[in-house]
């Protein structure tokens, strides 16, 4: 028979080995579960961030689209009724437009981004001229008229004259950007803004669900 001391030592050693094996197995299992949980959390965070980005693009695309529409509608209305124009006020526009345009950099080429910046530049310059003019003064009225013309010419070229023959209040946004009178570059930008708005709206629903 083995000495009791040796048996005790073997049992203790076996217990230590078995405990180490069980501990290692548990550690592997816990690490595996933890890794899966980290991956799940990262995936959820990524989906959430993507939805947030889509919502931001949706909001900013809507702002840009609204600025385009306001500029067109207001310019046409004023030029169609210039004889009755009495109050000089600027055309509403998002002042920090460079910030919202920057969020759409991955949606547009540099050329397309340049078109949007150029539009805002023309809108900003002429809006300030309009705001600083006196509608009662004949010379200022000419400045006001030319300012509204400049905005339309930027988008329509000489076709703006044909646009003035239309009832602008009966034209929807879709009809505006599908109108062949508008320069193709801006027509394409307005169409793509519509697409971004629709995609962002779906992302907004997902974010709220």
C-alpha cells in the first residue's frame, strides 16, 4: 500500500490539475461569450451610427433642397409681380451652409459640390443686396430685380425667361427638378437630394423603432 502522505499528495496534485483544467475551460468559455458580446455591441453601435449619419444627411439634404426651392419660388414670384413689389427682405437660407454641404461629401463629386457652393454663393450675395436696398428707390428696385434674376440665371441660364411664364405656385418640387429648362447639373443635384431625403427618412424610422 502507498503511504497515506503520498496518496494525499497525489490527490492534492490531481485536484490542482483538475481545477486548472476546469478553470481554463471556464476562462475560454467566458472569453468566447465576452467576445461575442463585444462583437454584438460593436455591430449595434455601428448600425446606430449609420442610422444617425443617415438622419443627419436626411436633415441637411432637406435644408439644401428647401433653400433651392425658396430661392426659385420667391425669385419667380417677385419678378412676375415686380410692379407691386414693396418690401425688401432677404431670401431665407441656411447661414452655415458650408457645414451641411460637408456632410454630403461622400454623396457628390467635387464638381457637384462646387455647383452647390456656387449656388449658395450667388444666393448669399444677392440676398444681401436685396436686403440692403430700398424698394421705394428706382435705382434700388433695379438692383433688386437684377438680384432675383441672377439667382434664376444661375440655375436656368437664359431659360429663366420661359420659367417666368409659368404659374410657379402650381409647380411641385418634382416638377421643378424634372423641368428641362433648368441646367442639367442642378437638375441632377436636386434629383439626388430627393433620393437622399427618401433614404434618410427610412433611416429615421429605423432609428425611432
